[in-house]
C-alpha cells in the first residue's frame, strides 16, 4: 500500500499519462560481472537493467522504490541472496516487488528456503532466453496488477478525502443556515438525529412578534445530502418571511414555490407549520404529509390530533395549493408535540415498528414528552442502526410568553412607521478585501447625517472586526497587552486571513423610528466557533480602554442594548441616533493620549 506521501502527491491522470508504454526496471544481483552481462543481453532493449554486485547493494537500490523486479543470485559473499531477499521484502512492506531467485541447485530444500525468504519465482542455471522471457512476463504482469490496484486505491482515497472536506464545508453551511432561528428557548425541547451525515429532516423556529412563535418541522424525500440540499431555499424563505412578519399562509406558498423549483421531480417536502400565539392562546396549524401532531392538556390527555389534511410542499402549483389552516385553542398548561415519521417507523430487532400507540403512551407519561421519547426510542431499537432521520419537538405553553418577551427588543413595541433594512453576506473572498464595509458605510452615509453616520460606522466596524478577528479567525485580543502586541496581533491576523477558506459574516442594518428619534439595529453573525465577551466587557478602566482601543466597551456606551446569541456567533446592538451622550463619549475617547 502507498504511504501518505504517495497519496498526497497523487493527481488525476491526464490523457498523456498512458500514451507511452511503461518500461520495466529490472535489478540483476550477482557477484560475477559476466553473469550480470548475460542477463542484460538475454533481456534485450525492452527493459531498463540495473546491476548490483552484492546483497547489500541490492537492498540499497531496492529501497529507492525505482525497481519493478529483482533477479537474485543465491550464492554471493557477504550478504547472500536469501538474506538480501528477506531484507528487501521487509523494507518493501505492502509494496509488491517480485524477486526471482537464481540457483544452480534445484533440489526441494533450496527451493523451500528461497520461498521462506520471500522469493516469488525461480530460475535454474543455465538460463535460457525463452524461460527467462516467460518468467519476466509472468511476474511483471503480477507487478502491473499490483500497481493498478494501488493506483485505483490511491485515486479512491484522493476523491474520498476531497469528498470528506466538501461534506465538512457543506455541513458547516447547513448548520449555519438552519441555526439562524430560536432553538434555545426553555419552553421548547427538540431532538434531531440524522441517519447519515446530512439530515433530510429539518426543524426551524423563529418569533413572528412578541407573542407569536412560528415552528416548522419538515421531512424531505429520501436521506443524506440529496434530501438535505432542499433545506437551503426553505430556510432562507422561512426566516425571510418571518422577518417581514408575513402570514403563515403566505410563508407556505413561498416555500411551496421554492421547493417545486429547486428540487427534481419526485422530491417533495412533508411538513407541519404552526403559529403558536401565547397571548391569544391559540394555534394556527397547517399539516401537509407529516404524521399527525398532538395537542395535550395539562393532565397529558390528548385534546386534538393535528392530522395531515394537505398535499406535501413542492408538488402542486400555487394555483392548486391549499393553504387552509386549522385554529385550535392553546390553553394554560397545554403542550404541542410535532415529529417526523422516523419516530414511529423506528424498528426493533424483531422488525416491529415503534408505532403511534407507543408514542401516545409515552406522551401520556409525566415529565418532558421529548425527553421521555428519547429514552423510549433508545430502549426500543436497542442499538440498531437508524433506518430514517428522526426529528421531534415539544412546545410548552408554560413559560412561552416570557420566553418570547425576552427575545423582543426593549424598544420594539414603541417603534412606529416604516423601517429600512440593508443586509450583506460576506464570504471568504469578501473578508480578504481591503475595505469590505464600503457598501455598508455608503448606506449609512446616504441615510444618516454626518455625525450619526460616523457614530454608526464606529459601532458597525467594531462589531464586524470583532466577529472576524475573534469569531472567524479565533484570535485572542490579549496579544495586544504586550509591548509589541499590536504588531504581533495584526501579523497573526494577516496570516490567519490568508489561510481562511470557509469563513463568512452576515451584517444586517435596520433603521426604524422611535417617536421623533430613530433606532439603528446592527446585527452581525459569523461562522466562527463563538465568542465569549465577558472579559472585555468587564474591563471598564481607562487604561484598559486605551490599551485595546475603542473596542466593545465603547460600543456598549454608544448603544442602548448589546447582546450575544447563537453560541456567541451573533451579536446585536440597538443604537439611539442623535444622542448627545454618545457625542461626548466620542470626544473623550478620541481626545485621549493613547488612541
């Protein structure tokens, strides 16, 4: 088998690679020069002949890897043919180089010792041209077969490694897109377990207002990457329509169009979408092709079954599509449970399915339905491999209103009038440009006066650089504490940025009105590993601020709200425009001696 260096140097063959017939390199080992010359003449010009006058020289030449076959004389002074063969075979490892042993003694004991040493064939002196030619062809055919298998193995490894890297990048993209929602609410418990690396199921949750939570559980046709690819347009549509506060019916129609256009014929999306209104105490539900969901009361009795009454998404045209929804009460203590068919189709060792009756029995138990179900499924399938993607979620009425209120911006209820939004997604090439924020600065300069634009640009720049440096590039700002820290930090930043292959940052600016004033909402989300701002935010002394520049402390002073979410990958800031306090603070920082 090839070494890792062999694998790393492999490249897909070109048409010219097989144009010339291979010339085999044969090593003749004999202490008599006349014998080596005889073999060279017998083989003729079709072979490249190498010569070694003793066993040790043969071992050294074979170690280069440029030998295809070895003709080894047994009787040599010093390192004889048997020991040289043993060493050559040992150092070759999994690489197959046939060794043809030459001897004048054809007795069985000699042949047995030659085989034990690693010999692959024999020649008996005197050697005829016909026999030599036959032996060479037979053993080189074996060598050629080995090299072809080795080449195919390395080719497969090469493409598997590239596929693995592509899958890793694709999986990161999927995770980033699908994690845009709100899956960390205490009133929401969910579980998703893909059958393969990629999930054909999806769950998306996002607030529509300060009292309404929109939930979607979906199941694409099939499994793996081919099924999961449809999640990209669906997620984009789901979150975009939610940001515009569009109705559930409109969202369904938009997703139906996207799925119908994006997926090939025969692929569709079964799904159940529900708007949970914590204030009005009701559910608005649409189910197309997903197993029936359950609405349970405080005592765990099933109040209603959310049966599938529609065709899955992506099959019908919008003219044929039925967006009729059910409206159900969502009273105090109620629970909503949604799931994909992988739950009830989980099989045990006897081939028996978990089924709906077992599911309903689990839902009737005390405690969390989602947690109870996970334990029940694990016990039922007893470690058998999954046969389908499994996804389920439970939404509790208790605590939902408080959870939604905590997600709502403090000033959101007082915002009136039209708002203006500008959003940019920066991929890796964008992050490497000299001025990636140019278009965003121009947007702020076009919508705000000079002073507000300057303050807003400061906030935007600090949040963006923080996401790039500490989120995407994972640099530590404490490097700047050393005397030459800034130089080292930016030197490391340039090096990390040049190596970056899959970093992304999304920036969203929204300008809206709050009475006579306006509010700028800045949201920055990166594809990094999360950022913990505690240390920086705890540094409030002037020396710290001078050492680290404006930084997050200055941003916090400018803004009425600064908060992280999504594991530290998303930061959001609200800035009241036209605030004199912010102007005074700017002057104090900019006039300091150590900017």
